[in-house]
């Protein structure tokens, strides 16, 4: 079996599973956010549930509209907060304990290798970077998960993605996943698992692995996964009292497809509007003036991402008229970035530094685009209207490319 | 389920931001959500459509965000069924969970045009395009998907499970 099959088999109490089979899995964590939890809570009660299956295995994160963008959003977060209190859910955080869901849950040690996780947010696939099976669901599935502690899945076929060679300067996890989506398309892994491997992945730090798995959904995948190794185990050290369960794919594991990407010739990637599959190498971008830059999100809001952006911005200034918004992924990251001097560097370079939020990524608040405006962002989606007006445009790239573009006032690589 | 209505056709990779933009997600009221259904890619949809109409799309319908507000908006707008070449997986689950009829038929999705009068019969597994006279057969749901439809969605199914545990 491959890792995804082993993870699902264990959670289903089975020795073996095969692609296409339906399994009922015990859940290690159920997540919902301020957009999806309100419906999950309503359906939870409509199901006749009175208590969550295990308060420690439920996490409710208010991050999309926070700090509350308007009265309706405030009512939604209030509803989530009151539910968390009523159910005795410890994994609900305010202010300095909070941040973007897919950044803080791993940081707080709530996901470990071996876990099976569902979240009412499509980027729940992020945690596959830890060697967990983790997938996005809707609110009703999350409500059922909170009530029952289990969820049904169809065991997916798996595509293995092998990254060979050596990463070139300024090429990061974001470029690795954008390149793949460009190759296989936004439906290329629909209903399937993506297993990321190869020498480049083996030497990639966790931040890069999280970014890659975060965007597995942008290829349509059910989940993305990286085999846990020394880097994983070192990263989770001291984060949890629980023991990780480490799986590796067998030598004779089955894959429905193998994709190889040669990183010796991989340059920074940019995804053009309006699909993440519209990727080009930075050298082929041409002249694309921008109005706004967003550096952050569950994709690239980690400390490593901020360091990468700060390195590019050091001693430079954002081009006149460009709004460059930097959003640390959590309060803890914001504090550490301040201690390291990164925040000062951003401010000196003319960037705005925001409190943690998903805000602009989905056009919710904190950087919404007007008609005809264009942004480059380290976020994960560039659909029509994603960051604001339906006639605005979003280009996706790494923190290094986003920072370089802020300086140039148009899309540019860190070498430019 | 048998329904007849006018077809409204869209292309491939219709994402859930297009179905219901995030700026409208500070509510869970189906009627409010329905008022903005498809707004960013087809501003006139809500005004044009009649209750019972049928949505038709290409590949990977409902990709992107897991927001259940998307199938809720479509259902509350009065759409009786969505026919697509295929669906993104979270949307597929969500639609079954909330009882929005969805049909995978690449042939029908390709052949039906906007404005055609279409009848969908999920028991018989047929789609009839009365405007062109074409008929399409599709594989009825099986496994857990069929059980979900039979139960009337995930809520009643879980309700029964919870009651049995007591």
C-alpha cells in the first residue's frame, strides 16, 4: 500500500484498503472556521447531537473575516465562540493565541503524522505535509464529524510526484506546486491523492512542504502527502504529548500515474488569471504592471516565507503607488517576525503589516481589489473575483517573487 | 426525482467563488445567498432563471473552496438539478449532503445548450433535451452516495446513527 492507503486503513480499523473502496474512518481532528462553522453548528444540532465526540479533537478557528470585518461577521464569530464554550472545546483561540487555521493547527501540535483529519476548509489538505491524511469537506460533513467522530471516504488512487535534481536559487515550495498544477491542470488530480517525493522533497524544510500540500486542492486532489522523515519528526518535537504514527509507502505501492519534475531547470513560477494552472516561468512573464502585493495566507504566511520576502526587500523600497500588504500567519509568527527585525524591515521598505487574517486572499477584507486592478499574491487561488471585483486580476507566486514585484511595480523575479 | 426546466449552461472549472463570492459569506441565510448566485460570472442569472430550471456545466464543477454556501445558493435559487461532465469532490459531497440533485453526464453536458427545455429523471437515469430531441442515459448513484440521497441527505442519516448509539 501507499501512505494514503495505510493512513485510511488504520483509521478504518482495516489491514488493507484498495482504491475505490468506501471506508468509515475514525477522526483525529475536525476543523471549521468562521465561515463554515456557523452552518456546521446548525446542522450539528439538526442532527440531534448534544455533545461533540471529543472536545479535544475539535478545532474552531475564526480567521477569514477577523478581525471582524462587519456586524454580520462579528455575529458569526460570536456564534462559533459560544459553541466552543458550550461544548468545552479547548481549541478555540482569541487574539494572541490565534492566527490562520492551517498555520496554527500544526504549530500547536494538533496534527501529527498518522492522523486522519477533516476540515470545513478546502486547504485542510495542508497537513498532509506532516504525513497525515487530511482533506477538506463542507459544513454538514464537519457537523457530522463533530457529532460522530467519524467520516466516510472513497479510497483514492494516488499520483506520485517526484521532484528530482537540485533547487535553484529563489525557487521554493510554491514554485514546486505551481509547476505541478501547470503540468497536470486544476482537475489533474481530481478525486485522487498526490504523494510528493524525490530528493528535492527529502531535503525541503516543513514550511515548503506545507505550501506544497496546501495547494494539492488546486489540482483537484483529495489530499496531498509527504512521507514523514527526520525533518518532520524534528519539527513536531515538543509540540504534542501524543505519539506520531509514521507510515511510508511500500516498495510495491500502486500509483495511477507518475509525474517527474526536474528542478535543475525549474525557475520561479507565476500563475496567471484566472486559474492556478495558468503557470509561466518568471522569464516568460513579460511586462505585467501591478497595483497590489499580498504576502501571507495559509499558503505562505510562515516565518520562513516572511524571511524570504524580507531578504528581497532588505535595503529596498516598494515602488511608488504599490500597496504591499504583509500578513504574518499567526500572532506568534508576527511576534517572532518582530523580534527578528523582519517587521521593521517591511515597514521601512514601505509595506503594510497586517494582523493575521485570510482577509484579502478571498476578497473578504484587508486588501480588496477594485475593477481593473491587478495583484500578485502568495495566496493559492486566482479565480474570477477572488480578491475583489470580478474584473480584477490575481497572479500567484512565491514570497520572493511577490516581494521583488513590489519593488519593481510589476511582476519581477528576485534576480531582476 | 423528476424535474423539467430550462437549461443554463456554463463552462469548465466553475469554482465556488463564482457560484457565491466570499463577500456574501457573512450570512448563512439560503435566500440571501441565492440572491447572489453566479453573480460574478453571470450577473443576470438570478433574474433570468425560473424555479425548476437546470444548471449545466463542463468539467470539475464546484472546484475551489469547500463553502457549502455554494450548493445551498444554487438549491435556494430554485435550480432543480445540476448536470456536469464531472464535479469537484468537495462540492460533490456537499451537494449530496444537502440534497441538491447532481448528475454526471459528459455527453449531456456537452450537448445541451442554454435555453433548451430539459427533463431529468434520477430514478430512470435519463436526461431528455426536448429542444433537440436527444436523450441521454446516466449511471444511477450507488454505494454511500445512493444511501445519502435515499436518506434525504446527511443530517437525517446522522440523526439515525446518533439515535442508534443511545
